[in-house]
C-alpha cells in the first residue's frame, strides 16, 4: 500500500505541475507583450513556425521565440498562422498576436489611380509601389483601366492589380453603355471610352464634364473636327504622358490619326484612362447648342454657340493670360 500511495502522490504532483504550467502559460499569453510602440511586421509566404517566431522576436513583438512557440502549441494554432503584413499595437499579448495571424487580418494598403493618366503612367505607378510583387507583362491599352482607389495587401501581384483595373473598367463601361442616350454618334463602347478620355483631359471641373461632352457630340453630329488639344499632346508623346511644354501652331499640324486638328471624327482609340464620371458624361451629355469652349481663367471654361462669340471668349482668355504673365490653362476650340 505504501508503494501505491507514493505512485498516486507522484501522479498527483505531476498533474498539479502540468496544471500549473498550463495556468502559467494561459496567464502569460494574455499578459501585455514587450512591444513599446505600434509596429508593422511582414511575415513572408512559406515561413515556418520557427521563422515566424524569430521574425516577431527580432521586431520586439514577442519576448522570445521559444515562449511564442509554446503559446502557439498551447492555443492549437500551429497550422493556422497566415503570412502577410501585420500591424501590431503596443503591448499586444501573445494571444493577440496569434489571434491576429490566425484570422489573417493583414494591413490593407491603398493605391489611388488618378483620372486621366495614360496606361504607361498607371503601369509606372504600379511598378513603383514597393509592397506589390512581380513584374508587369504586356502594357495594357489606353482606355482599359479604371482610375479609382484600389485596396491590396503586401505581396499582392502587380499583374493581378492591373487585371482588377481592367475588370472594373469593363463592368463600369458595360453598365454605362446599357443606359446611354440612344441618339449619340457613338457606335461602340470603345468609341464611348475614346470620347470620355478626351472629356477627361479637357476639364477637371466635375460640373463641366457633361457640357464638354455635349460640345464634342455636337461637333461629331455636324461634321466639325473635334480640335482637342489633348489629342495633339497624345500624338506627340505617343501616350507616354505629359508633354512638358505649351503646344505650338506647328504641333497642331502633326500628321497623326490621334490629332483631331488633322483628322475628322474621333481618334482611333482613347488618349487616356477616363474615370466613371467622364464615361457617364460621354454617354449622357448635356443637351445644348454650344460648339466652342475656351479656358476662362477660373479653372473652368467659357462656352459659345458661334465663332464670333468664341473669338470674344478667346480674347478675354488671352487678356487673362497676359495678366498672369503667361501662366495659363490649356484651351480648346
């Protein structure tokens, strides 16, 4: 009986010790960690548990790798920790770290693509974003990428993000085309994007987009040339971006299918990537009799129905330019 009692006592002691260890582990898992200020840590894809623990310890998020591995085993999350970029708060507990990584609540990043950029400029933005991965393959065509703010996670593919932009443009254009005015001189959705890209480059004033679109629709319907300065810039830069100087009279004579001073009708394709508002303006333009517009010195434009009225507006604009010592906006006729 004495031997049996000693065995029983030993078993009880072992159980008590185990219980104490588990209790200690549970208490320290929820205790504040060593991190003194918020920090962001990237856990690469394919990282082992040992590598994860080492990365977190080196960043000061946890006390030591082996204690963290003990906590992970205690929580049963060994196969559930996800890679990615994590934002850890100051004093976050081991349990908090494990929960965050178990749920995969990674940092959400944003890339804003402004309206009116060419495909080359958008690709350059994507290529300069250090949190994206991979190379960009073939450059997309102008007019196929929708400008807006895109959310992504660290390590996402550059090519995948561009594909999201393409899909967004396709969906936006398809929906807008379904609800277009039926009497427009636009035969295809592609022509709509082409017109929208010209509208996008001609005005940055939201309230003017539909009115500018109406001017170009009137010109298309009457057989007038569009004579849009941004199309000349596109012809000169071949879609690479900004010209970096004012247009000259000789520039307007550039022999290019994109130069709407040189050719009649729409250019063969978009000159930029227009935003949703410009697409809607092109497909539901303002109804009026204006055929001309020119900058008015306030950031907007003065519109005219006749050439004499337009010439007077141009004269006023030139006066503004002289007062501003030549620091003027681009104009369109």
